C-alpha cells in the first residue's frame, strides 16, 4: 500500500528569520587599542515583529543596527538578513533606515526628500508620485509635500524621514532612536502613530531606544543589552495586546514588563560600574 508523502506531512517549516545573528562579534581597531563593541550576540527576529533594543549608552545597540544595514562589518560570527548577507541585503534594498536626526536636505521640499531613494533606484516620475502620495498618507503628512524642512516641526520632520524610509517598500525598517530628541508629548503622539503605521504595513521593525516605557509600549519583543562589550542579556516577549492606547502604560501588565526590563538593565551592571 502506498501513501501520498505530501499529504502525510502536516507540520509546516517555521518561517525563515528576517534577521538572524549567531555568535556575532565586532571589534573596532583604534589608536588606543582594540574596542569590542559586540560580543557573542545570538538573536532571531521573525517577519512582522516589532523589536526594541535597550541598554546603557555605548552598549552596541546602534552598532548592531549598523551591522544589519552593512554600515559596519562583524569580525566574528554570522549575520543574515532574509537568509542572505548584509551586503546582498543592502544591494537588494531590503531595509529602510531612520536615523536619530531626520537628515533631510534643506534645499529640497518634503516630497523631493521622500523621493530621493526612488530617484537613486530609477523609479519613473509616475511611480515616484504614487509612492510619495502613499507614504505621505501613511505618516499623516498629506498637504505638506511642497513645504521645506525648516517649515515643519521636529516631529513632522521625523515623520518625513520615516516616509522616505518607507517609500521603496522594504519589508524591514531600522530605526535608531528616532524620537529621542523630541519632547514627551510629541514623542507619545509619534509612538501611537508608529504603532498604527506598523499595523497597517506589517513591516518588521528594529527600534533602538533608551526609554523603558517606549520599548514596552511599542514592542512585541524587547532585547536587553549589557554595557560594552554589548551582549544580549534578556529577550522579553511582550504579552500586551496589539491595540495599545497610551493609558495601557498604567496597567499592571505593562508595569510588570517594564520592571523586568529594568531588572535586566540593572543585572547587566550599572552605569557607574562601566566608567
């Protein structure tokens, strides 16, 4: 008696990780000697996750983001983006990058700033116009296309920076503390807007922050890192619902996750001990 082997297979293979690091290390050569920024980082990020990285200054959060973006090259271990090397992922435009500062060209209008990567990638005018309109709507900046960066508030400039990173529709969004320089009221608003954007686009987001409430509020997964050399000391899976009004930060569940993050940072040594 024969059986259909394909019908007998009921278990699906797990989805391939968008970002996968194994034994990752990075050591910089300096005039004062070697500086180890990352050491034995092991981490897997799946499609559609919102992952925040938190730790003390100098712990390697941004460095890890830069290795994903192929702006820095690891000196040990392996790192893959969608199953390929960071270099090939960069060439395939697999990610958008949002920096700490908006980094908008002052002589370009907002729509021309958003269009910049599309121009570089060879999109025609009709394609550019469609993508600009769509991404400006996503970040709630419709009507400001002809404005210049100096005519926008800091929060609006950062939203324009996010639109630029979204314009070519990469599945992975890398965000390096994009709201750190903004006041608390604007930051809260943009946190809420970012969650709505993530839900609409289903992007995979890697987000660097120094704020425990921000990390807990935004994330499906929180990666706690130690002082240099940066290591992953805890990975916290969030149990919060996807629908997160700002007042969820007062709930016992939210406070319990925040306490675990705080304990993880404390266990990884205090700031004073790293001086």
